[in-house]
């Protein structure tokens, strides 16, 4: 069994567990963009290696060992993304695929050198928390922009999806990046667009894109 595939699946399961646990094999198939039968086959292999708990028609959760591997890969991935943006001048919409490849080949020692160079950062370029060396993942209380009402304000905390380069480029054009102040000025009914003051600019964003932007309310 290919170790990179193992690490990719464990990281995917971990991220899906943050939304819903146990994780269904259909959700994993959608996230990995593979056939459900392939997921079932892989999950059974992970189960045989004591990396996941699995029961048919119930779903999948990580064992302690599986969680350790997933968090290590997530730490590598997010540190690499931050290194590429801060030190090598990559855009935040360019780093996901690079980090996806490199996360499997760098050592723990290499990751710690990156962390030290970047002054042990807490968040990646998209505002997502970077797991600590001991596997702790911080939590930030925030909510999608779509859940804010007219007049609500706060600070952009993170973007939920770092895989969609076109979306990230679009959000950057609107100024919707972590750390920026935002205040909702108008919410159109029936999942219509949202108007908001971002820094000193008035922007309009569609409901689907707004759902990926998470806000820490004032």
C-alpha cells in the first residue's frame, strides 16, 4: 500500500471529521474525487493497519495512531504553504498543489526548521490553524459570512477551502483575506448576494463564495 496514499486518506478523513463524525465513505469519495468502491477498499486496508475504526453503514473515524499521522501531514502542508507565500513570493492561490506534493517528502526535522524560520506561526496563509509539533490544533470561534446579518461586523478569520485557486484569486481581488475588517451592509433574500464594507471598499459577493469565508465577529 502506497504510503503517500495512506497519508492523503488519513488527512482527508481528519478534515472531514471536523465537520461530521463518523465520516461516510461517500463523503471521502467526494473529497478524494474517486469511486466509492476505491474508498471502501482503502478504508479496509487502513482498518487492517489499525489506523481507522470502520463499520459498514456506520462510517469511519481515526484511531489515535491514524490521527497522529494525519496531524503531522496537516502540519507539514500548512507550514509549507506559509513558507511558500512568505519566503518565496507565491500567491495564496498557488500553494495548495505544491504543499500537497511536498508534505510527504519533508522530514519532521525539516518541518521544525521551517517553523523556526517563520517564528512558529499559528496559522497558514488561508487563516487555518497549524497543528503544533505535539499534535494540538487550536480552535477559533467563527462563522460563515452567510450567517451574518445586516450591520454585523468582525474580522475575516479564514477561508475554508484552500484547494480552489480560482476562488482564492477572486476573494483576494475582493480583499477578503485573513485579518481584514468587514461589516455587512446588505443581505439579499433567497440566498442572494451580500454587500459588505471591507476595509475602505464596498464589495458584493455571491452566496456560494461567501459561505467559504469565515468571520470572527466583534
